[in-house]
């Protein structure tokens, strides 16, 4: 239906006595009704038709208002979504600082900072030598950080969760001073494993893995052979080999419980350590120069 352009209620009643309506009026009179009745019929017909157009006009106005309300509501909703998105983006760019516990004091022991290389390894839940968490490793990280050159600020590409990302080259660089776990002193190992357990907790390693590693280190440091000859060397070799194997097997989805102590493997490593020391002793004995043989000086008496 065509739109009604003006409100029919504002229209004035037509003058049916004018020349424009004379033909219609005369036709009605010729039909046998009086002039007054004809004019009244014409006025009633116009009022009826106008009322229909008024009804249609009101429906049209209501429909237009409904369409306008929907459009305004849609625009308001779209604007609200846009403002929320802009707010989120602004929040992302805004510098953030975490909350703190008003009743908490600094810890009695402050864990030294690690190198970016070690931090990245722990965040990625990968194997890292315990030397990086020892006092020597932390001291090396601190010294290196203070002497950072422009080249250390360079970036390289790395794959993180299947996405190629830029990372500082410092996070790729292993220290040339790093030692294997079995080359650490017993004190270095003991301090480093404590720091290691703290850092994996902060990095959100699974509780199951944390508990297994905690038990693993407890069994090592409290083993009955700790005070035996070659005991520390054997235990350090067992710890180093087993932890490396654990990470390798996890990467292959063949993980085992590192918290279960393998006495058979420990016995094999102990035998290897003993044989290595024996062979080293034999080598030293072979290459040492022979001791000089001393003979008593014999003097011949002249006949009296």
C-alpha cells in the first residue's frame, strides 16, 4: 500500500456544495433524495473514508516508530559493543601492576634471579641444567645482565605454542660456564634443586609433576649412601641422568614417575663409578715412574 504523506485528521471537510462536486450532488438528487440528504450522505462518506485513512495513518505512524526504535536500539547496541572493544584495547595497552597482600612481608630468603635462558626453559617446562639455578649460575646471570651490550638486545624468531614469535637472543644463549648436574658439588646441587622447585611452582608446572620432582630430590639428598665413599658422585650421576631421561620421555609422551627410585639403575651407575675410579687409578699407577732401587754399598777389605 502507498504511504500516506499527511495526517488525515488535519484535513478540513470538503465543500460538497462547490462547483467541483455539482455533478455528484445532482446525480444523487436525481436518484430521488433531497438536496440536504444528498449533501449529508456525501459528508458522511467523506468522514467514513477519512476515518479509514486516519486508522491507516496511525498504524503507519506506529510502524514507523517501531522501525525507528529498532534502528536506534541496534545502533545503541553496536555503539556499546564498539565502546567495550575500545575499552578492552585501551586496558590492554594500559600499564598494569598486580595487587599485593597488605599483611604480607618480604620472605626471609630472596631467590636470586635466573638468566633469561633458564627462565625460558622453565617456562617452557623443558630440561635445564641445575647449574643455572645454583649460586654460581645466578651470579653469572647477574654479571652478564650488568654487562649487557647492544647486541644482547637483538631479537630472534622462536616457535611458542605453534606461533612464530620474536624473543630476545639472550633467551636462546646457553652459558659456556654451565656444568652438567653430575659435575656439580653436593652443596651446589642441594641449593640448586631447592631454587628449581620454587621456580617451577611459580611457573605453574602441573602439581603432579611438582610433587614427583620434589620426591625425586628428597630421595636423592636423603639417600643412605650420601655419606658413603663415592656416594655423592653416584647419586649426582643418577640424578642427572634420570632427570634428563624424564624430560626426553615426556617429550615423546612416554613419561615415567621420576619419584620412584630405581635401585637397579642406581647399582649399575655405582658400579660404573667404581670401575671408572679403578681404571683411573690403574692409569696413574702405569704412568708413574718406577721408584729407584737402592743397593747397599759394599766395600772390600784389604788383607791385613
